[in-house]
C-alpha cells in the first residue's frame, strides 16, 4: 500500500484528488482522513485552484470507516476517543462544503457509510454503471443518520426516499441515483475523469469570483428561510460582481464576440 493516502494531480487550475488506499478499499483511516482535511482546509487561500475533482483508485470508491486503523489509546476515555474519531470525519465534510472551489465527485464500485457521505458533500456527482451507495451505519448497530447524511440526502432526493434508504441501509444503485437527481450522469469508468474535466473546463471559462460566489450562494440558500432571504444574498453577490473588473471584461468580450480574459479582479 502506498505511503501517500491521497494523490494530488495538478492540471492547470484544476486539481484531481485521488483516494489512494485501494488495498484497503479506500476506507477512512486516520492518515487519509487528516490528509483530506489538510488539503480542503487550505483551499480557501489557494486562488490557483479553481475546481477540484475527487475520485478513488482501485475497485471501489470507499467502503467506509477503517475503525481498526485509528489510534486506540483509550487513556483519555472511551467517550473522548469516539468523539475524536467522529468529529475528525465530520469536520472533513464541513471543510468540503466551506471551501470556495466546486468539487466534482466521481464514484465507482461501492461507496458505503463515510464513502457515501464523502460523495454527498461534493457539489456535483458523476458515477459509473456499477456504483452502489448506502448509509451503512444502521447495518452495524448505529443510527442511519451520520456524517451529514440526514442533511444532504433529503435535500437531494426528497425526505421519503432518503428515509427509506437511511432506515434500511439498502444500497442505491446508479440508475436509481440518476433518476432521483443524486447523480448528474452515468458513464463508463474509462470516460469518467474526461467527463469531469470537460465540465471543469466549462466552469473555468467563467469569472473566478463569480464561480466561488455561486457555490457559496447555492450552499447557503439550501437553508434559506424564505425566498426573500435567498434573493437578499443573491443581490449582494451580484452587486459585488457588478463592481468587478471581470464583469466589465465579460460585457466587453460579449459585445466583441471574443473569449473573455478574466483576471479575478
């Protein structure tokens, strides 16, 4: 097994992050969890990275939590140990939602438990025909609502469908996920990265600040109390962009029928 739990490949303004524990089915051990946390925590200060593609090596995206691999020193007490483990992965998902870069998640094989939540925390999800996802927590004596699943899933597929899968731990197949809007597309694995990079190129054609603010507004307005609150956020963001040099460049390029040259100013 590689000493690097994740592999990061830079492709211009896009970074491809690959889970690299294929021999362990990309399960979450402490090293992989904290490598991902460190990566996503740094993204708000990295304007050189504008889009992130998240994928996995091996046969499966992620089989969930590698419980045995975590530090089992219980000298601080069982409660403190379990709290550290729980918050380590939960905090990773919060960092993913908070970072300004859109994240395109590419799922294949099994995505169970924490692996399922990792995909749910992405902004866009594409999958292979063999992708199978489940909230596996309830199958091992825990509650079915864990690691953001009860937040993300009802908002994406509706409360009734989400409840069915969280209460049973049943696998959701790729075609079902596509039908419910959880996946944007299904494509063979050999084409998966190319499809994601093509969408990333479309995003990169837009103003950098506009891209960041769009992700911010989408995520914040998932919890908006009213249409008025949602529009108030949109209004503020659009006024900010109206005052930017990139907006002036966008209008000029549109009228000149040329490709805009944005400078993130």
